[in-house]
C-alpha cells in the first residue's frame, strides 16, 4: 500500500451533510493535535453557526469570506471578488506548511459560477504542501477537482425537511 503524507477529500452532492461531515473531520484533526483552519467561500458572518462557536472554543482558525447565498446577493461582482479573495487566502494556507488540515467549505461554488477556474484549483491543490490534508465541500464538484481528490463522497438527497416547509433549525443545520 502506498504511503502518503496527506489526502484530499471531497463531500459533494445535493444531499445534506457535506459541511457537517467536514466539521467532524475538523474536530478529529484538532483532537490529534493538528493545526486546523477553515475557509468558507459562500457563508457570511450573518449566521451564527454552531461549528464556528466550537472552532473558537478550540482555537481553530476560521475565515468566513463569503457574503451569503448567491441567490441573496445584491452585487454578484462583489460576490465573485469575495470568492476570488477566499481562494487566494486558501492557496496561501495550502502552500504554507502551517496546517495539517484545511477545510475549504463550499469551494465548489467558486468553480461552478466561474469565479475561479477549476483547472487553477486543481493545480494549486496538486501543489499544496505535502503535509496539508484538504476537505472540500459543495454541490456539483467539477471533474478537475474529483480527478485530484483521493476520496470523493456524494451526498444524495432522498428527502429533506425544507421540502415540507420546515426551515433550517439551530443545532441541526447551523
């Protein structure tokens, strides 16, 4: 069996749990003494999410660099600029050697909407620091990212409470 220093995991698909699974890995990495960081590409600081509270308590570096869901954006150029900035922050962290785990939450949307070319992402991920593990989340992961990943899990929606008009619940979704 091949020995590697780090891996890339992608949680994609239209089902619930992509970010939640990534934040489980965040806790696991922290528990192993790893230096962990999170970069969020879409979510804004408006939502007070439980995962951020846990990260603050554990001393995990956290960057919320988006401006909210794209369908709520009043300025898509600004939304795109924020995504490109989040990508620049991510590339710096990936290549620094300072992290054993970096979570790129909702990175796939930056590729899907054309804000950052998927080929550019794949190139940077391939050339990350050898000891930096990545967890990438978001729907519709582009083929270029799937190609460079070691593990890809697709969450498939079978049923979701939101479809019945049940709003996101504190402690479950955030």
